[in-house]
C-alpha cells in the first residue's frame, strides 16, 4: 500500500489474537504496522510480531522491487514490533540497525546480540540522511517503553510515531478511531501522561501532514483532532461532561440501584455509560471513566473488602493516575457495609477527586435509598 510516492505500508493484520498484551480484548484483531521509505537509501521502519515474519518479509520484498534495505529503524522494542528483527538481520546482512542506546540494550536481552558490528545509535536531534530527505529523531521515553524514539521525515512531513496515535483493531476492519484509540491509550500509556505531554511538545514545531503509527490506520486528515485528543487524554482532563457508572452486583440489588440512578440521569438528558465490571470489557469501562466528568462506583462488601472485579478496576485506575473527577460511592452490605470506606482508601493516591455523599444499601434498596439515588441524580 502506498502512503506517498516514497513511503509504502508493509505491515500485517492479526485476526488470530484474542488478548493484546495478554490482557486487552481485541475483537477486531490488531495491526502491526511497518513502513518502507524509499530514497537513494532505503529505510525499513520496524518489524512485526514473530508469528507474521514470513508474511512481512514477503510484503517487504515486494515493496523493495529488487532493491535491498540500507537501514532498519527500530522505534520500539516491544515484541509486537521487534519480533522479526532477527529474521530481517539474517536476510539483509548489510543493513544497519538504527535505534536508541536503550533499544540495543533490549536487543541484547531479547536476542543475545546488540548488533555491535552493524548498528547506529541515535538520540534526540540526530539526523539520518536518506538522499533527498532527512529522518530527524525524537526520543519519546515511556511512550510506551523507555527506549522509544520517533522520527520525522522532512520530505513527506511524516511522523513515525511508534505506539502513539495507535488503536486496537486490524486495519482491514473499518471502525471509528476515537473509541478504540481511547481504550488503547488509557490501557497502554494512561499512566504516562506527562511523557505524552512532553512528546506533544517535542513534535509541535514540525509541520506534520502524515502520522504513521505502529498500530491502526495511517492518519492524514484532520490531524488536529487526534493531537487534541492526545492532549486531553494525557492531561487527564474530562473529554465529555458525561457520567460513567461502574458497578458489580452479586444478586441484582446493587444493579437495581444503578438502574434507578441511570434512569433518572437519562430522563434528565445526561450522557450516561453503565458498566457491569464482572461482564463488560473492563478496559472500555476504564476508557469511559477517564472520558467522563463524573464517575459512580457501586459495589458490594465482600470478605470485609469489596467485590474482586471492583478491586481490580480501581487498581487499574490508580495505576494509570486517575484524577480530576467528581466521584459518588454506592455500597451494599447486608450486615457490616464497608465497601465505600475501602473504595475511598483504594482511591486515596488519586489527586483532585471530589467525593459526594456515600449511599449505603443494606441488602435490597429501601425507600430511603430510592430517595437518596434520586437526589444523587440531581446532584450529578
Ligand atoms: Fe505496540 Fe508498546 O507496543
């Protein structure tokens, strides 16, 4: 596939994968992107997951049309991209491997070699000339691993952005970008907001017309939209004025409370997303919790703790620097309700959370609970 006259797409789609990174559901598969820049010199941008080595090498050979690559630029060493470096190095023995110092440390760890006889170590500001174009390197540590480096192609004004601006889903499946990119962003780099902010600052002086990420589609139109979303997500500002209700329910009573609250909010014209954390995709719930202005947590007291799915969910939020929200806690407990206190303790590391009054249900929702839920809906 041609991205521009001199930039070709040579990546692959993975429809056999069930869980990306062994935890994120990817019902529409995953794309491992790789690119070829053809000039007087030829550079390959990243490899693919090792299960797709043969398909990728075939794509590369077709795009090369009889020429041979001079460089393999390694932006990121996670195995979904680095899994075919060995096969490439074996097939193209004269190609120079280009990456950050840390990338070569990781190559030694993963493959037992750091290609010391045929490598080029680059850092921020370094330039690789391919003939009529320069590739300008921009180090972007922790977006998504510490070795990550992006590069900007001066001729096509293309940013090779590593994991940034990627999404879940194979490229042969058409779906809206924002939702799956948000779920991917929050799940994968949600913790690293300040590093993403530093990346946005580092790329802002380049005139970018194409973004070539390592997952998801190549972005060419309305780039300001994607950059604005990345700015918002990485600064932990709500994306919408909606309400995310995240709950667990053992016998349905807590669910009944959530339904009453959601019905009241819907009737008031509010945007509401409701997630049963035991059954719905937890990372979609995570994305919506980051997106929303207000989040309601509802769960059961369980072994003097909280229901395990809620515990896991809050751990995911805290790990990812969840912050800047209005919060409501609904607890259920038949003889010693403690869930609200436990949730509050678990959320303590998060900054700028504004807690509303808790609601306590003792088994089934009472008339008093109904009034509390209607009052909470009004506050929300
Ligand atoms: Fe797509 Fe961080 O690897």
